[in-house]
């Protein structure tokens, strides 16, 4: 059974070279302490925190083969989004990174497909780069954060970006940064909760924002996928529906219950739980779920595809849709 992975992180070679040469990289300042890495303009530490992120394309392919992954949809590792940098810096960075990912795909078209980085703090520049990435570079779409600095995606100024993505038939993959800018870190940094609880919470907020903000209403053919199974969004959809029924402010942008929009989105299968994945499939349908491994940060046993194949509550048809058929149809892979 073929396996296509939608959730695969990538660090540009220029980042690795900058660290090795102890140089700054666009909006990041090199620092040797506490270990070699970078500091962004907010003072947040950005490090290459997995040795696999340094892999050459050939090493990466060998690792994919070992895990039974046929194709990775690669996108920039989230600490390098650059949303807080000077817009001109981020635009230049995005162009360089997108050129590099496109070259990787051209070099190994049977192993990789690519997603663009975008300077979304400048919407016009982001639209221009998305058009170039899709029409000129052959990338499938773009990866986006859960939020943009202090703004959410339902701000009116971002709607033209979603309209452009819809018209380009571009795929958008939403992935929050498990760093200092997620809600959970305001409460605690203990027990790895900012990652284990905080990141799925951000995923749920993305789902709710795309629905309540009217983005899925305005862009009914938008191709968008949310990481980590959309967090607890589907589990909480009944409560969102109830809020829509009894709160007028929840009906400002949408005229239908939130649950009627959830099947417009796609979700990767990274729930780490068969019952949770079963609930997600029962909520949105197997044709809306895809493999997402979070390469190289999640330790899979035996492998992402092996985990899927071993699930007893899924039919063979459901497994094949999730493993490869959905993304073949969605992205033309």
C-alpha cells in the first residue's frame, strides 16, 4: 500500500550552513550559547533540534524507505516562518526557500512534493509568492502557522490570500509552532504540556477560526488541512454548534451550524490514538483524513504506515484512502 506523508518538516540548507559558519540568517541572530543556534527578534531561541533535520536528500530518502514512506510533502520547519521579521526579509527568505524546495522536488520527483513558505505579514507579497510557487515552481501550496503574530486568520485583510489560494487550487497546511506563542504557555511550561496539550489546542482554534470567521463560507472550494487531527475540534463540535445556536455573535459570519463546515477541511491522522482517529473518521469521513507523521519529531513504532495498517477498527478501504488515495486525488501526486 502506497504511503504519502503530508506532515514533514524541512530546514533549508542555508540555515545549516549559517549555523556551521556562525552567521546570522535573515531575521535570526546566531548565538553559541547555550548551544549553537539562533535567536529571533522576540528573543525566542531557534535551534536545529533533531539531527535528522540536517539530512541530505539522499539520507532523507533512505530514512523514508526504512519507514515505508513513499512520498513526503515537505514544508519549512515552523520556527522559520519569519512572520515577526521585517516583511522584506521574510519575502526574500521565502523566495530562497521555495526555490530550494522546488529544486529538491525536481531532483527527486518520485519522493517529494513541496509546500511554500509565505511572508503573510505582507498579504500582497504573500499572494505574489504563492502564485509564483504554484505556477512557476510547481509547488502544491503553502504551509501556514496557527496565527500571525498577534492576529488570527479571520482578520479581513487575510481573506484575499485565501481567495487567491482557492483560485490557484493551492493546498494550505496549517501547523502551529510548539514554541512561546501558543496559548498553553501562558499557564504552564511543566510536563511538556505546551506541546502535548497546547499544540492540539491551537489546531482546534484554527478549525474554529476558519469556520466562525467565515473563511470556509467565502471560500467553499478552499483546500486546507489542519495538523494533528485538528486537535479536539471535532470532539468539541457539538459545543460549537450549541454556541452558534444561542449566541448571536457566533452567527456574524456564518448562517449554518459549525459542524456543517467541518467536512470542508482535511486533517492529518496524527492523533496518537486509534479511538481518537476512529472518532475523527466517523465525524468527517475517511476521505478527509491523510497520513501526517510530523517527521522527524515523532517516534513511530513500527512506522506511520505500519501503525495505520495495524489498526483494527479501520476497513481496508479507509486505510487506503488515508494512506495515499486522498492525496493522490487532492494534489495530483
